[in-house]
C-alpha cells in the first residue's frame, strides 16, 4: 500500500483547499450505455445488479485516485493508496427495508457475481442496519436505484467525521429498440472527496467504465 504525505505531495495546494471545506465532495452523473450488460444477461444469465457492480468496481480500481483514502495518524493527515478496493453495496431486506453487504472484488466476473449473490442472501432477512462507515476504508459504497432514471444523486455523509470513501450509484436501465437492435443506458453517479479526486479522475473512471459497457451520452 502506497502512502503520501499531503505536505510533500504534488497536489499539496489542491489537497489543503478541499480538505478544509465543509462539504468537500465532487459529484458527477453521466448516462452510460449498458447494452453489453443486457446481452450478457441473455447469453449467460448474469444478474444485472452483480454484472453492473463488477463493471463499476473494475473501472474504479483502474483509477488510483479512487483507491486513495485520507487517514489521520498521530494528529497528522496521511493519504493511503490501496492496491485494490472492494464494494460495500445495498441489498433489499425484509419489511421493505434495505441493508448493506460486502464482498471482495475479483476480476473473475462469474465468481464475483456468485459472491455478490451469497453476500446479498446473507443480509436479506436482517432488519438491523450494519453500515461500514468508519470501520474500514478499502471500500467503495455502491447503490442501485432501479426505480429512477435520475439526473443526479447526493449521498449522505457524516460531516463531523472524516470520510473519503467514494460513493457510486446507478439508476433504472432504459431500453430503446427491439430485438438485436435493442440499446440500453442508465445513469451512473459518483461522489468522491475532492482533496484526492478531481474531475479528470472521474472522467478516467467513466472512460474505463464505458470501455466495458459502451459509451457515455
């Protein structure tokens, strides 16, 4: 795991500025072509949620800034860069509630999808919420809003405590056309701490994501 001293970092001035803001989070939403996701579902039965989660985590892990987290050690900031980050994701629960689950990310898509299904099943009947905030920072918090083709999302963050874990959400898949000509897109939103993540990093995330899923629009 790499570490950076913010006072000696190339982005020292940017870090200082955004680290001192009351709401230091950058949020961007883009429409992403997910036609390939639907084809994979038809050909292999791949679950839509797990398949999209794998594509998102694969893209995020390719951007070093999205693996960087701010920690306070001995009263001083240090930025750590994880070799790999994993998804903490929402699952439907009982009584109309939801819960959080987690699994390790792996490049093996079928194996990952199976692990997501197992982790989701384990939490599905739980009524007590078990958040990951403050427990570990090698995660990305992921949510799906399959009911809404949204234009933007603002994620809840506890502002009284340092939190540099990115949040990613995606919305309802919208289909166009029919048969072999069917195309599909959905909104993908990312929110990240601007002290370590800039617009260019978010742009790189979407480039990697669309390199797998299609093109942004």
